[in-house]
């Protein structure tokens, strides 16, 4: 018996839905373990799955596709609090004034503000802690311990981010923007009642917003 291929001119190209692609990404994330993975790592997995090129084409970039399943940060290296502080000191000395998020991202080791935000609440808070240490007001241990209360409470577990994005159909609940229609759209999971005002990490306090609507909300 031979398989006869049918060169059917009327055969339709199967267009996978956004949901199909996202399910494939989630399956890969589970297979590879937690956190960021590259498109070659994804394509290297055993089994049949949509090619990474299809996913990149649909969502604009690999990074944006991963953001849809709650994986952000890209190839960001993990920095220890010691490294973060050493970098902050170096950049501060170079500038001769306390760096903000833009300076920290472009000078020294070019570390984004996010690890500073996670550990101290913000780059400014990290600067305040560093100054307090040099003035002898806090110990080095206290400096490196950061402000664990603030940032950890704002961290939404990955599986909850997935659940919220899926529930909201991978669209901004305010304006309906979706990365599959517009590659410039970046979705974020937002606390409806802010953590600072005792809003929790429960699913009913979380919603999907595009970056623009989320920024608009923060500015108000
Ligand atoms: Zn929006």
C-alpha cells in the first residue's frame, strides 16, 4: 500500500486559532519547566506542534507571545541583591546623582528596573536604602534584604496570570485590543483594586489590560 498524496488545489490552509497557538505554548512551558524559553528550545521539543515562526508571525514577536502566557522578562539574567547594589553604586558614582529607571537601564550593567522593583519596590527605594546604609542607618543585611512586603504582594503567580488572560480571551477588557490583531499591543495583568489599597491577588481582583489602558489607569 502506498500513500498517494493528493495535489488538491482547493485544499485550504488550516489557520490555527490564537487559542491553539497559546495552548501549544503553555504545553511547551510545562514541558520545559518554569520561566523563559527560546524559540529554538520550543521547536526542539519532541512531538507535533505549530512552528515557532507561525507563533511569531501571529503575535509580533516571541517575547510578546510568551507574555500572553504570563512569561515575561525575556533573556533577563538573574541578578543577586549583591550584584544589583554593586551596579546601583557604580552607576550612582558615574552619574554623581541617584539613578532612575532610565539611567539604570542604560548605564553600568544595563539592568532593567524590574529586579530593583521586585526587591526594593522601585529604583528610588533601592537608592534610599543604599543611602541609608552608607549613612549607617541600616545594616548591609537590611539593605540586601530589600522590602519584601511590597513587591512580593504584587507578584501574580504564573498560573493565575494564565487563567486571567484566558478568561479575558487574551484581550484588553477596556478597549478590546489584542496582540493577534495589532502586534504593538502588549497585555498586562492588572489589579482592579490596587495592592496598596488592600486589593488581593484573587482572580476576581485581576483583569487583562493593554499597556496603554493600564498606564492610563495609573496616571489617573
Ligand atoms: Zn486597552
